[in-house]
C-alpha cells in the first residue's frame, strides 16, 4: 500500500534536519527541513540520524514504519509492566489501550513522530524508578527530554519524588546526572554556537499555529496568540502543581519543607511512595494547562489516562462512565480539524478527570478517639 503523502512530509522533514548534521553541520541554527528549523534537543538528532542511515538515508519509509511498529509494541510492554505493578486498572481496559485508538496508531506507525520515541524512553525510566534504580532512571529521563521537551511536564513530579526519597542533598547527584547528560549530548553544538543551540532546542516561548490546535479552537485566534493568555496558563499550571504537591502528593504530618531534610532526620516517615500517581498527575496538569495541543501530542498522556481514571476507589456502577470518558476524549482527538465542540468537550473531560483526582485522592478524615472512661475496666476472669 502506498505511503500517505502527509507521512512522507513529516518523515522527510526529520530526515532533512538530521542530514545537515550527517554532512558535518554543527551550527544548530543551520539545521532545518521543509517544515522549518530544527527545534528539538540533540538526543533527537542522534536517534533519528540512526534511523536516517538504517532506512537508506530516509528513503525506505516502509522500513521506518516497521521499526516504529516495533517501538509501539515495546512501548505497550513498558506501560503494561507499570500497570501490573500498580494493580489499579481492570483488565478489560487494556483492550481499549491496544485496539481502540486510531490516532495513537497513526502517530506511531504512520506519521513516525518523535513524540513516541520520547515517551517510550520515559516509560522505561519509570520502570527503573519502580525498581529503585533512581540513577539509571534519571539518566533515561534526561535522555527522553533530549528527544522532546514535553517530558519536562513530568519533571515537577520527579523532583518531588527525589526530595521525598533522598532529601535535598541526596537528590543533587540525581539532578546532576540529568544535567550532565544534556551537556554531553549537546556538546558538539554547544562548542560551535551555544546560544543558537539553547534557543532552538529549548525554546519555551515558541508560538504555535492556531490551525493545528486541538484544545483551544473555541477561542478567537488573537486570544490564542496573546502573551497574557500564555502567562495565565503558566500561572494556572504552577498553582495546580503547588496545590497537588501540598495536598495530594505530600502525605506526611510534617510540613512540606521537611522534604528538604535527610529522610533519616524526619520526625514522621513518609508513607510508601506513589511514584506512578505523582508522575502521571504531574504530566496531566501540564497537558491541561498547555498553550496548545497538536494531534501528535495525544501520545503525551494517552497511556496514562486509564491509571488516572482508575487510581481512585471505583464503585461497580462507576466503571462505565470512566470508559465513556475515555471514548469522548478519543473522539475529540479524532476530530479533524478540531471544532469548537470538540475542543470544549476535551476541556470538560480533562476537568472531570481533575475533579476525580482531587476528590478521589483526598486524605481520609482524622479519626477522633473517644474520651477515656473514668470507670475502671473489668478484669477478665482468666487474669484473676
């Protein structure tokens, strides 16, 4: 079957971007393709350079699709391993994760985006965190960031976990691992044009095109492009992270500032780490407050949605509304081009998930112990 034209455009642009590096260009501002300049960190360049050579300088698109099909299966394996460890999601939900998303299959196998590569590495890092391999996990987390910056949405949750697990001094070496890998990967470009590399690969202020937005279609384009609107979303993101960190992630009776102490010096030990909940909710808050979501961004949180919906206690009759919610979210992402109705519906679904996360994970009310009775307790006959 012929390869779709839009697939060829995306793949061709990636190959053009890394071809310049293959030809010896180390000035990041000179790496570009038909869709514009290269805007991803150095890890993207190395990984897609390998694909460039593996597919005959990018000409064998069918082989690239087979490779991404293998990546899709590996990604599912890593996700299933995480879900088996959490034991929260009913088995029938995995059918929807595997078979019911046309958009996810397109992102992986047809469109060959870099988002699935970054997410697969991220899920491998989470598996390592669950096995208590924090240094290796931080290394792979940083590698995922070097492929695409959306992984930074997990960073607030990871920082909280590192502080909870190691304290301030203990988490510094882990953060150094993350930073050092970024320096090593970007070093060839940093030596030639450091400003060009940093401004292109880590451009947090980049404007998005209104025609591709999935989540803000109901707004006028002038509002969508307004910097005040962007600042408002950033403040909302920071506020939601603060609220979750204070009232949902932090379960100890001590102040949250106790996280800065060495764990051995804390008066009240922290409860068992909810690694998956903290990381997945951190990412979801970022998705909800994103300046724009494009169609390939669905993979940023698709595989985390079942956990976010079922991580809270679920009554028997509540399973069907959660499945329905997954279906509506899928429908919103499959509506092309997006409409006022689809973008509003997506925000409503996100809001419902947030409400469930907030109220479903609230700390249990404090138990009031009854006052001690003045009447002496009866002595058992055996003790007499």
